C-alpha cells in the first residue's frame, strides 16, 4: 500500500499563491472580528488625522450599517487609492538608513490593514475632503472590487466612512456574531475607552436613531480628564476619585483612582492607557490588587483609570493586529511605578471615605409610607404643649433633675449619651467632630461643625490597630506582652505543623508560640497593642487565613495578611461600651491615621451626614 509520503510526492505542486481577494479576506479575520473592531479601527484613523469631533452611527449592532464621520485633515485622491491597499500607511516613515523602526510608533494605527480588510468583507464607501480642498471625492470597495474615485458632496473637511453589510463576502463569519444588542454594547464599550483616552475630542454614538453617547470635548488638563472619566465611569467616580501622579526615570503615570470604600464586585472599571492607547493588560490587574491589598476584601475591586506615558522604545505595541495588547521591556518596573503611584494617592486621601456611603444612608432614611403607617396630613397641626426635651425653648423646671434619677435605670440599653466634657465643644471643629453618644454599643455618634458622623467602632479600631502593626513591623518587630499563664490551644497535628512553620514570622508580629505536643501549641506572648484578646480565637483565625493565603505569597504579603487578621480579631468588638474619653480618643486617632476611612476589608468606618441633608429629611429646607 502506498504510504502517505509517497502519495504526496507523486502529486502536483502542493504550495501555491492565494489570490489577493482570498488573502485580504483571511487578513480581515485577524483585524475585523466583529463590528466593534471596525469602529475601533476607523476611530483610531480619525484620531490620527487630527479630528476634534467624531460621530458614529450604527444600525443593528453595526452588522447592516455603520458610519464614522470626523473633521480631520481628510485625504487627497492619491491617498484614497493607497489607503485601500494592504500595508499602505502614512504613519510609518523610513529612517536615515532606510529602515522602518517598528519600536518607535507614536500613532494609534500603523499596520495599514484596516481599510483593505473592511473592503474585502463588506461594502465600503469613503468620502473625504481635505482642508482647503476644492471638492470632495468618493471611493467604493465592495468585496474587494474597487469603483471610483468620483466627485461627491461633503460639507466641511474630514472623512466619512460608511460600512454596509459587514461580512456579506464571508457569510460564515456572520454566524459567529452575537445579537444586535450585544454587538451594540461592544461598540459602546470600544468608543468609551477611546473617548477616555482622548478627553479633548468630542464623541457621539447613535444606534438606530437613538443617541447612546454624547460627549463634548473637554479642556486638555486633569480637570477636563476627570470630567470625561466621570461622564463615562459615573458621577460617583468623579466625586470619589483621588488624582494619581508619579514619575520614575522616563516613565510617568497620571490618572485617577477611586477610594477603597468606592468598590465593586467586578473589576470592570479598571482601565490602562499606554501613550494614549487603551490596552488590556494583566499588569494593571496585579498592580491594582497589590496597591489595594490593605483596603479591600479579595472579592471587591476598585475603579481606576491610569494613563502611562513611556518612551515608545520601551513598549511593543506590535503584538497583535488588534493592537489591544502591549509588551513592556521591563514589566516589573512599570508595575512598581503603578503600585507606588496608587499607594501614594491613597495615603494622601487620609481618612476620607466615599460619598456613596452617606448618600446610601440618606436614601434609606428618606421618609416613606409603609404598611400599617398612616402619613401625617399636610394640614395637621399638633396642639402646642411644653416639650421637656427641647432645652432652649423652655426654662428648666425645678426639681426635674431629682425626678430624673428614678428613671436612670430605664434607659434603652442599646443607646446612651456621655456627659460632654468642658473641652468637647471645640472638638466639633475637628474633621470627625466630638463624640456625643454610643448606639447599640457599636456605633459612635459625633457632632461636627456642619453635621454628624456615625462611626463603626470595630471597623475603625481595626484599621488603627492594623496601621500600628504595619508601622511596628516596618520598624523591626511589634511589641509584645507576656501572658501571666501561657495558654494552650488544642489543634489537629496538621494545623500545628502549619503554624510551626510560621512561628518566627508570628514572633515578629508580637505573637510568641511554641509547639506543645503533637496536636497543640502554647501561646506565651501576644501583641501589646491588642490588649486582652481571645487567644484561642486569634490562633484559629490565623490558621484559617494561612489556609486561604497559600504558600505562594511573599513573606511581606503574608505578614500583612496576618496583621490584618490579628487586627480584626483584637480590635474593639461590637457590644463593648466606651466612655466619652475613649470615643473621642478613637476619633482623634482616626484623623491622624492614613486610610482610616475604611477597614481592612474595604467597608467604610464612618458615615458623614451634613446638617443641610438632615434638615431636608425633616422638611426644614
């Protein structure tokens, strides 16, 4: 039987050149995978042409029709004809040696593949007019077949590109497109990313006659950038973002990052732009996770928009035809720059918490008519009667203090007020005010100059303890206190083995343990800053953390994770009564401690309500 090699050796030539039409359709599969890719390529061309306004119109998710119009420099007739040829571009020029430097690219596009790829699989119409030109010209390409150029009507200058019946020349590709709504959403996401990269350019997006996006050009400064980001990422991001700025050698990073308390369940609001180009890179995911590790639980994600400027020779944008991926010559240095920039910005934010927490609280406090509740009628007026609870309205009654003593034990156990100390009033000028009461032995109510603050005592103290432990750790070791009687904690042998491997690390945190038999450990010292602590509960909590952390993290990261757990377990617990002095001391420490606006898990430590908002709740404004 003839084997496979003999069969092919006796056949005719197996390698042959593909016709240009087939080549273009194959190339189009790499560049033009869906309507959003068409929009991306055309908008990038418009930006390279110097456009300051770009209008996009689509029908049926861009499948049947999409139009991109810009007010850029336009093209002449010769340029139009070259633009539809593969690998013809105005964005690369040879150097003195005649070579093209693909590592020094300063434009959005450079491959010269977009227009010929679109023309190979769709009905493409290009209408353009140069600034100062006499007349506009129109060129059509349908399935790779050219017609024109011919005179056309086009007001002003710039370029209008219309794409109809996408993939009509390759029907198999149509089967892989998603629903009209899904393709429209993808186009919207693409346009928003490009609009974030160029906040000085106006963008509109219209789908089936309905305007989905209408962004005016902003001033080319950081204020204008924040306005554009807020318009796309949400008004709340604009209110809860801190500015980013850091430089290292030739690289610079700017942008904005959301406060830790302004977090999300998905990492879908994390954007990275490299030299003005929106990219998707795992680098930003790792950098953001590292920068926010102290502030957020693992299942919560912040919102950030980072703009990296780096010499083009240090980054390769020619990784994929879609140009959404890049490679850095030194990814470690870039990641370090992003992490340090984010951490510095978060440190500058101090104890600031997101405004969304107070807005949420006010929303929940808005008076509503519920089942079994009859709202007061607008004409109802209660009879005038003395109100003993309004001090300023009525003079004190003789003997009232004596009568009140008999009611001292009747006060609700979950709410109490401390007598104000002589110096409490001036403390209302402090950012977090002066403590006035403790509710449910969990929340501290403080009065500020223009409102009130409600503090979660456990969450706040947890952050304070954690920051002190980190500070002590960076300075060498954390102070410990010896137990009068060492405490024995019973464990399984596996758990004891796991802890024994970390005894030295725990000792650096002030927790001194030693093995006690096969299935127990003896705790001799605990961190001094924790005071009295449930030793068994603390050890068990550390074991749980070690199980979830794993062995892959660096020593410092492991220690910080352990610090976080110890701080949580050793902080003031809910249900503990605090004196007025203790409450005020906690408030003053929060004001002096960075990141005290959120606990180690990203929850807010306090909610601030302005007096004006409270007055609106009661109809006083």
